[in-house]
C-alpha cells in the first residue's frame, strides 16, 4: 500500500452507508476518509455540533462518536491523515475551547481514539486543518481567521506536537522577474495551459531570511467569511474551500504540493512547499461548476512533477 496521500475532504462511498443513520437527527457536513493497514476504511464526518466515525471492513460497519466531541462545544472541519511512521490514522479538526475554534488532534489505534488534545492556542478561529508528510517530516496547514491567512507549522504527527509556532504560508512566495498585470487572482495572467505568465523559481525564497522574498498581493489572505459568535464557531459554507484547499505529499519526497484558493474563489494557486520555502507552480482558474476533485487532482498532478 502506498503512503502517498492527498489530504482533502471528499466524501468516500463507504461513508454514505453510515451517513443516513444520522440524517434524521442532523445534517451531515464535512467528511474525510482513509484506508488503513489491512484494508479497513476509516471515515469521519461532522454531524450537528459533533464528529462521528465509521470503520468498514469485510462488509461490516462500526459507527461511533469521536471522544470529546459530544458536548455543546463546536467541532468542525475533520481531516484524516496517515502517520507514515506507524501507519495509524490521525484526525485533525477544529474544536471550540469556549471562545474560539482551535486545531485539535486525535490518534486512532486498535479501534480506539487516543491522545485527544489541542494543537493550537491563542486568539481567533483556526479552521480547515490539513496534514502533509514529506521526506523531511510532517506539517500542519490550516487557516487562521484572526490573521486572515493560511498558516503552517512543523508537526510531530505521531505524538501530536508542533515543533514551532505557526507562520503565514504565503508570506514569502517567490517569483523571478516582473509579475505582469494582476489578474483576478492577484498574480499574473493565466495562460492557456493553466499556468501564468510569471517565471517561477521553485524553492528560491525562504521567508525566514530577510531580503529573499517578494510579496504577492492578493494571495495569502482568506476570502471573506461570515463569522458567528466566537463560542459557537464560524458559520461559513465550507464546500468551495474543501474542493480547492488541498495538500498532496509523499514521505519519499521533500516537496509537497498545495492548492490554495484566492480571496475571491475565482482562481487557485498551486505551490511547492519545502520546509517553509514556497514557490509557484501554476495558477488555475476555478471552474464552474466546481468539482470536489478539483483540488486533489491539481495537487496530485503537481506532486508527480515535483517529485520526479
């Protein structure tokens, strides 16, 4: 079984067999699935204010409630990843601490959820978590509503610890040469092949080193979001985000591919990420209607080129 992963939130067919069980109680929202060692499929989805999970294997389905998500606090945006060191599934999601949504962590081992705790702290809502696994380690990617930006942090996926404070993901996106006239996405002019008219130097920028980066207007900021009461979490429709916002990675490759929506959701930026260094791969117009596979397909294609 390959450990190459594409972390998005497409609803797997296996989930549909369980979702109807809760449909009469509350709507089924964001969902995520992974195939575990041995072939069993683990799925997690948001229903009401909590998270439910199912394990399907050999025609049998077990359905349960993710621990600590059955109270009045909001739990949302579940995302599953496989820990390449152990093969165990890891769940990341947004959980209310009573004031704001923070990124939470749990590990699925021998049929039980363990080590449930928060990964992020501080002011503001942290939403839409993803985990990517590269040859140089794992990373957490998420959106900070307080900062209005997509963020990243090095992550110990086995234990659920961050090795450093989160940083803005696109603070140092580097291009070589002038960027041309801004398009709808704020970054050059889309070309017929889906790329841009901007020459690209992959990995030429390190945001930790002054003077090596060129800022890119219009990117790195979140689209406008309707925010409800802090204790109740945010009220945005995640469908456009989850169809675009994706990371593709492989433990055998140092680079990861991210697909990031722009502030108007009219375009998506495909970037190469290597230990905090980011470089533009291409800009893609967002199609109408928007397919659930748009982000995963774009990320997978980019990763194949980056990891040759």
